[in-house]
C-alpha cells in the first residue's frame, strides 16, 4: 500500500487522543478529592463506579503505573511509528523537520497541557468515567504489574484516606471563604477543636469561689442565704477538710423551704457526687453530661483534693463563644 497522507493524519489523531486521555486521567486521579469519593461511595452500591474508583485511588501507585505505561505507549511507540511513516509520506528534509516540530507542539499543547488542566478542573467526573477502562487495563497488565511491583515494592503501598486537625481547620476556613459553608459553622468547628486544648481546671469555678454549705446546717439556718444567692448548685461539706457530702440544687432547697421542712439537714437533701480529675480534657468532659446526669461535677486534683466545680454550661460556653481566657 502506498504511503497515504490520510493515514498519517489518522495516526496523529490516535496518538494525540490517546496521550490526551492518559494525561487527563492521570491529572484527575492526582487532583480528585478522596473525601468526596468516600462520600459518594458510601451512598452507592458496592459495584458502582464510586466504590471502584475508591479502590483504584487506594492503590494509587499501581493505578498511576497503568496510566504511565499506556501514556508512554502512545507517546513513544506511537511517535516512532509516526516518524517512520511520516518519513515515507514526506520526502524532503525541511518538510520532515517542520512536521516533527509541529507534532511536538501538538502533543505538548493538546496531549499534555490542555488535558491536564481539564483533568484537574473536572477531576471527579473524569476519574469516574475512566474507571471501567482502567479496570480492564489493570487486568490486562496484571502479569507485568506483578513483576514491576516485585522490583519496586513502593508501588504496592496503599494510599489511606486520612486527615488531621490542622487540615480540617484549613478546609473549614477555605470553605467559609468560598461560601460553601457558613461563617458561623466554620467558627463552631474551630471551637470544637478548642475543647481538645482545654482542661477541666481551665473552665471550673475554683474552690474559693464555689458556693458551699455546711452539711450540719438545717434549712432554717441558711434560708436567707439561699434566697439571696442565685447559685443554681451548692456543695455540701462535712466537718473535715475536703470532706464533701454531696451536691444540692437551689431549686430543691427552695422547694423544701416552701413546704415548711426547714428543720431538715442539708446532708439529708444532697445528691451523690461525681468526681472528675482537673486534667480531663473538655471534649471528654462533655460526654459526662447527658439527659440523666446534667448536674455539676466536683473537680479534684491528683491527690483527691477538692479544687472546684464544673457544669455542662461551662463546656458549652466554649462552643457558644462566651468563654474567655
């Protein structure tokens, strides 16, 4: 068959399209958001493209190896075939030189630069579309991949989806700046992480400021104090230092006063105490308060000494932005 210019053009198109697809897919796999893939995969059936994409993304080294082999097949082998065939079609040295330079520019622009820009811009869509072809290529190249992985074990390393506090902070900040999440939502995320940096001793009411009552007193003796002081909770103390008999709500004391039971001792009215260490983190402390256990906790030091009290509102004040250092 005589060398034909149309065949030459067809070879150019095949090489450009093949190179462009490989470059675009490679860029999309490197740019795609793993968290977004995980979100889609959790909403779809196991055999759907998002789950398959997640598996390919997990073995990113192997996937990129498949793409690289395919891309080099088009760029190197295709270019060699094109060069030989182009020499048969183009008879002059000048024409062959011009053809080579033009083909290089075409590959650079339409086989590399533009596809990678599009692959980065539409990373999720392109990555999802490429999944079936990559699975086929992965299966076809498996013997060769096994050999390469034996030589370069790093290729087999799995890419785990992970993040840390600083990344989440930055994502929340960027999301707020771009308008994807509300500013108050981003602020709340920052405050949640702040809980991890605070201890009970930072938020508690110190012992010297904590409202305390003598357990041997009766309601008649402290009725004036209870009515004038609006503290919602009181610590009931015993006759010894750090001897805590319990906690009692002001509401409960007022109720007993109204009922005329002023002779009752405070030690008879108080509720059991839950002790917490002063070094417990605020985020851990928050889980200690629930609908059945909403009272205050007594904070103790490493020796078990009474150092303060803390309620759920102290922790929630951090989230609400009321707490100040």
